[in-house]
């Protein structure tokens, strides 16, 4: 029997941003999101980037021939 199995690899990266000159958590979160999306944010910079081990999940299975 021949079977085709598709694996989906998920890579997770944890980034830590430092935001200066804001007065609420919500404003700091929005600044960090803008910085993560490569938008200009002068009061925000990335401090640390930690790559995690990838995880795998089954995407699809298909029987090609019996």
C-alpha cells in the first residue's frame, strides 16, 4: 500500500519589544504589533528574539494505491 502523508510544520518565535513613552498597556501592545509588522514606530525596538523548536501536525493523508 502506498500512502501520501502531509506534515504541517509550525515554527514559533518569541519576540520581546521595549516600548517607551506610552501611558497604557493597550498602547504599548499596539506599538509592538506595528513594529512587528515592519511599520515605522520610533519609540519601539526589539530587544530579544528566541526561536523555539518546530512542532509538527498531520495535515492530510491520501491512499495512492492499494
